[in-house]
């Protein structure tokens, strides 16, 4: 499992945008602005049995906290584009020894390009700029990613390509561009968990 260079931030922006849009009444103004907070915890292998399978042999507690703002605007092409600033922290703890790897992200995300695939889905390319830092158990900065990251997600538009209130996230399609200092780009996240908190 590769580190997702600022990808979590982008996926969060896009997914939260869908959630915010879903909460907006159909007769709402074409411009929406909202604030979000998301936090929680889970044992990673319980939430996803494939998490680092065959690499990490200890239970990993994943705790997260994210907050930001989200703005939706209708563009001339009829699609609703979203974006806004986000701040997030993920902590990955080996429950057997209490050692933690911490990932912080601060950035600005926005929907960059939306394509109607003609089959009931949209391909949404999002762009993020910001900083992601990875800290070891002793608080030492291990890696830093800073710059611009673009990736695509697939969305079911619910039969209404220009109305995001019924959209559903389908899957992450992958990176389309990465520019800047990206220390984690070629690193394997699962191997890093073993190296630093195993």
C-alpha cells in the first residue's frame, strides 16, 4: 500500500462535498458554503481485513480528526464544483506496544475538471495543494510532502449530472499529476508502519 500523497485530503474534499450537497435542499441557491468536522477511531484490520495484509502482523488503531470548509459553485458547464481548506490528523498506533505514527495534512482542495462519462457516472479530477508531514513515535519529522497533487475519482451522478445532491462516490481512480517535494511518493505505508511502530 503506497502512501497517498495528499490523496486522503483530496478524497476527503470530494467525498465531503457530496455529503454537504446531499444535505442541501433541491431549491437551494446555486452557491453553498459549509463547515465540516469528522473524527473517529477503529482497528484498521477490523474495518478493512485487507489492510496491510501479509505485512503488518500487529493490530493497528487508526484515529483521525479532520475539519475544514466547503464551498459549492455552479460553473458555466452546468456542473457543481466544490473546494475549500482542510486540516487533518491521522494517528496509527501499534496496540501491542503503544508506538504511534502520526500524519498531519493542511491544504486547499478543489474540483478541477468534471467529465460526464455518458453511462451514469462522472469522472471528477480534483487538485490539492498543501503540506503532509509524517512523524515517528518520538515526534521526529520523518517525511514531508509539499506541492500540488491531482487525482481522479468516479462518481455515480444519480441520473442528474448537474445536481450533486444525489451523487454517490464509487472509487478512487488514481493520481494524474504530482509536483513538488514528495518524500512518501515511492514509500510503502505498510512497511513504514512495521519499521517505525512494529
